[in-house]
């Protein structure tokens, strides 16, 4: 792009979103985004009052993507709760970089924290519903849903041990969470 190229508000948001996934919210800078888009900073100020407005737009996009789009894709055309859970797990791996950036941002920004809480509530509600459809009682379903979300969201923080023949945990984690509780 050249400096005369017009970019839309959505182009700024998309570029910032990619930067957020790559370097976190602190890496979302107006100068770097302008250079990446091949435009001047003036283009930014045509679309946004300031960086804070851009960051709010990122939060809105993430919350929408994390809830509506992820759950819509997970539901798809299947009524099978196991398949919906498999899809949520797979999609979670795909969006791990942006999810990680959002969760780190939420540790020091109340607006980001609220966006993460909102998205997690929606996702937990769906996972809980799937587990109830599989026969777990409400309390057990809520607990397992929370543990599943924690494992899926935090999985990128604990890499597999190097030099060992550990099977891919993604292949078995859902079955572990769906296993019946054995009486002690």
C-alpha cells in the first residue's frame, strides 16, 4: 500500500487485532500500524479519536468473535454434544494466540477483564449445556465446564515435556473430562 491508499476503520481494527495476537495489547501502536498499512497517522485519527477507542474496538471484536462466531461454528449443524465440545476444543487451539493476549491484557485493564468474563460466561454456559445433554447433573456439569475451559485456555502455558514420547493431549483431554466419576 502507498501513503495515499485509503483504509477503512475495519482495516485498522484488523491490523491491530493481528498485532494484539502477535505482541499483546502494549504492542498495538498507532505508528507501527500506520507503517504496516502504508498510510499516515492522520488516517488513524480520521477513524478513531485516540488509541483507547481503537482498543475498545478490539475488545468488541474479540468478544463478538469469541462468543457468537466460536459458538456458532461449534454448534454448526450437529446436535451431538460431544461433537460440539470437540469443535470448541479445536477452535480454542486455533485462537490461542489472541485468547492468550486478551487474558494477559485483562490482568491489568478492567474493560478487557469484563470482555473476557463476558465471553467466558457465554462459553461456560454452552459447555455446561453440552455436558448436561450428555447426562451430567447441573453441579457436575458446571464444575467440568470450568475445568475444561481452564485446561483449554491455559494449555498453551504448559508445553509438553521435550524429549519424551508424550501423546498429543488434545487427542485425549475431552475423553478424560467426559469420563464418569468412579465411586471411591
